[in-house]
């Protein structure tokens, strides 16, 4: 059995073209999402469609971008379907995982997605290193200033750690971590 999925990004767009193509392809049931971006995988029609798919069925879309925008997201979804025994077919791209040629194209897409992920990772790491080399601090800003930590250190000898933490609007665990770091810096100095 073939199951179709159609999506448009805005309420103004029409699903007619996609639905007609899916029906011509033999889809007996068609799930739809209207007014939802392809970048979001949280779509009611898509969730219902994924829950309904059974081994031996084929998910059919008009074009790959109707299912999702990122290549890596598409690859993961299609691999998950394959593990469940569900085939995949995209009409415009002539991609059908039920055929050996379709599986080959899919594996090439998967390799390209992996290559894209590694390039992004390398660029991100290089950018972070360059920022560190320029003296920039990465990550969230500290929850306490150095002066606040020094003041909290003096207070922690007189008051319970929970009370001191409340004063600086941090958790006791965060305060302990800051105090430990200050002690280590003082020991090194």
C-alpha cells in the first residue's frame, strides 16, 4: 500500500497539485500539513503519517523538500523508515528505495549529508579556535562576577551556603563551583 504526504508552507498555498500527483502514483491514503515550514519536524500530519506506516508500505511524496528541508534530516528519516520495513518514493526526483538504483541514489545522498555535517563541524571548530586565539570567551557568561565570588567567599564562612547562594541568585552547586575555582586560583598564585 502506498501512503502519501503533502505539505505547503503557508495557508495561502494549495495542496491540489501534490495531491493529484500522489493519487496518480497510487496513494490510497494521503496525510497533509498546511501552513507549516519544512524546517520543523513537528507537524501534525507528518506525525500521524509516521504513526500509521507499517512494514511493506511505501511513503510517497511529490518532492523531497515536502518531507523536510535539511538533507541530513531527510536521510535520518528515510533510514528510520527503512529500518521499519517502509520504502520511500519521491515522484519529482524519481527516487524509489524499493529499487537498487533508488537505494544507490539514497546512499549517495546519505554520504553527501555526512560530508556536509563534517564540513560544518570543521568550520565551527575552526571558528571557535580563531575566536579563542583572539581572546574571546565562548559559552554562556559567568553567573557571578569575580567580585561577587570573592564577597560570597567571605560570607560563606559565616552563613549557610544555601543562604549565600540565594543572595546571588545562583544554586548552591553553582556557588560551590565558583568558590572552588577561586580557591584553586588563589592556591596557584
